[in-house]
C-alpha cells in the first residue's frame, strides 16, 4: 500500500521508518530537510510538499504538533490532493474539537478518517511498539488497523470521531499526576532517611505501585533504565507533557468536569518548564521538587 507520511519529528520519523520496513512505499514530507533525509535513509522517498506526499497515496498518515497544523494541512493540502478512496490517519495529539472538525471535513469530501494518537514515547516509535487509541467509524478503524499494526503493539478502538484524542489526554493527565506523586514520594523518602533502592523495592510491590514507579522510575540507578539514568534526556519531554495537560484541562473546562489533580499537575509542569527544562524528560520533576536544577 502506498502511504504518504507528513510530520517526521521525534515520533513521526520512527513511525514512517517502520512503515517502510514493513514493505510499504512511503512518500515522506516534513518542513525540516534533515528530517526528510533521515526518512529517506530509513527507506522512504522524499516528497516536496504535503500535497505531493498525499498525491497517489492509498493512505495518508500525519504526525503534527497541534490542532491548527492538522486543520491547515488537511484543509489546504491533503484533502484537495488525495485521490478518491484515500484513507486518512491523524496520529497527532490535538484537541478533540479539531479532531472532530477535520474528520467531518474529510467525510464531507468523501474520505474515511481516524484520529489515532499514540502512547509510548520515542523508543516505542522507533521500535514499533506504540499504543494507538483510535477514534472514528468502525469501517475506517478496520481499514486503519493493518497500517497501525506495523507501528504499534496495541491498536484500540476508543469510539467515534475524537474518541482517540479524548482517551489520550485522559491517559496522559493520569500519567502526569502519578509521576508528580511518585517524585514527591521519593523526595520525602530520602529526607526521612530511607534508602531509595529499598523504598523502590517496597513500594513497587505494595499499594503505591504505578507505571511511573516500576517502568519509568525518576531516580537514577533505581529500577529499569529510564531517562533518569541519562540526565533526564530523551523520553517524553516536559514541554509535551505540559501540552497534553493543557489539552486535558481545557477539555475538562469545556465538559464541566472537575480535575483538581490534573490542574495541579499542569501548574507544576508549567513551573518546571519555566526553569528552562521544557526539553528535559518529564520525570525531571523530581529535581524540581527537591529544589535542584533540572
């Protein structure tokens, strides 16, 4: 299947490479010439524009920064250039309103489309082990699933248009809040004189266990290897966590939902980003809470 891929950043680059590795001809485009060059080295062919990537494709995958970009690229480039029957898959993490609006615009033009944001980070994007949360009509999901399977370990239909985005922001709000609590617990444990490895050994097998504790421990040298062991480089950037928390908080306001923990986490990640640590992994929160430079 010929695939157009637009957006070759930290996540999109690995995703496009996995599609090419699976044998799909992939026409790749990004505003960064360097990103396009990496995609070509991974087996893709270069496209000169988003419209060129969509032209002749049987499916188009996008991985873009925000809702404004998704609206513009689909409205101005992809929908006008795509052949009838082309399937659209937007894997960006954006607001639910934009996701639903673009899917409606595509449907009005006769195209099937899903919103399919991801969880898993850069390593999972490169390794093809992402989790996809997919919104859209069942028929569109059925068509999208074989493509997504080449990039992920789990592909889950969350519901109708925008449901993938809703699931993603709820999941990441939970992740952001639990990471803050995990960091708080380690800081307190150390100040109370506990050995941090010992505390990990206890909490990872007790009621305080969480993914943030056992799979992504924010303490260097404790638990499996994580960005904490690389000076909080790589992984999931604080700026991206902050973006997702803002999307969740805005969605909660629109829906009339109370999210005090999510709102508190958002304020803390904003404060961490304000120290210049927006590019550091979000588990660098532990340094911030301990009064250290991230």
